């Protein structure tokens, strides 16, 4: 069965939901690790926009310095550039999501899937 597993920031399992188009929005904004039918793992912050059905975007920060957790762009570049990857919900097998993992909830900014 396809499912979404939610974890607390410390890695402790919290809850589970069936993986479908309606439930995927419950992970909106969270750091996720998505496993697709081909066995690939994709990591990023989940972005499910109301206007887009059938897929989500996973985004990461192009100019993120993982050591400091700060955005550092070359001169003249916008440091807030996002790299987006489109993933169709029908191609997803499993999703691991970390609750409250978006930096707007005061967690460290990272492009990696890791617990705090």
C-alpha cells in the first residue's frame, strides 16, 4: 500500500496516511523524501499548489551553504533561487515527511533529509 509517514523533528514516528492526491497536501512545505516506482529517492521541500493536480514540486535552494545553513550566492545572483523537480503522484510509492521541518517553523535550512 502506498503511504505517507510523518515523523517528528527528532525522527520519532508520528502518524501515517494513505498516499493519494488529497492527502499529499498534508505534507505541503515539509522536508520530504519521496520514493518513486523506479526506486529513486527524491528529497526536497514539498510544494503542492492548488492549481496543479496530479503532481507536486520538490524544491531545494540552489545557493545554500550546508555548513552554515545560509544562502550565499555569487555576486549579482539572487540567493533565493529554487531548483524544482516535478514528481507525479501516480509515480510515488512512499513519502517520508518531517513535521515542522520548514525553516518558517524555526528549523535549520537544509537541502538534506535529516532529523534535528
